[in-house]
């Protein structure tokens, strides 16, 4: 190899490596973490993010179950699982999620929250009944006993 081509190779490797290294460093130091990104959101968007966090977790859980079912099957991926084909014109999809119906999920969450509150209230009532019963133990005298 002649000296001119060696010099070109050397320069191209140095400049290429410099470009790649600068890209990696820029990415590392300028990309915010998810916590920083959430902290920068407006209060309304942050509240919406927190509200829908459980819904997204439920969707991920269902999706992982579908993936495991698909992986265990011998059939092709497009024939396994309940996810419909998005290109099928007969299957009209709405803006709502395929995996979890948001309204049903929210109703279920509200029902669970109500049940938890009811259980807590029942325990509090039982505790107060016990405390009242212990404090107000009266000796009942019969009407025919005067002493």
C-alpha cells in the first residue's frame, strides 16, 4: 500500500471515530432520563401520566402473556393470539386499546377501591364496637332485686 492511501485510511478512521464518539457523547449528555422528562411535563399531563400508568402496566402484562402464548405455539405468529390484523378492512379499530378496554379497566379499579374502603370501614366498625363494648359494660340489675 502506498503512503498516500495509508494516510487517507488513517484520516478517515480518525475522523469517522471522532464523529461516532461525538455522537455517543452528545446522546449520553443531552438525553433526559425518564424521571427528568416526567418532571418537565405540565401538571395536567403529569396527572394524566400517573392516572394511566396502571392501565399501561396492565396492557404490558397482557401483551407479554400473548407473546408467551405465541412463542409456545407451533403456528405462525399472525395466526396465534387474540390481536387482530391491523390491515384487515373488516376489523375496524377504534382509538381505544386492543388489549385492555380503558372504561372497563377504570370501572374495575373503582370497584376494587370501593371494596377496599368497605373492608377498612368494616374493620373500623368492629374495632369501635369492641371498644364501646369493653368500656360500657354495665351490671344489669333485675327489677326484683333491690340490693
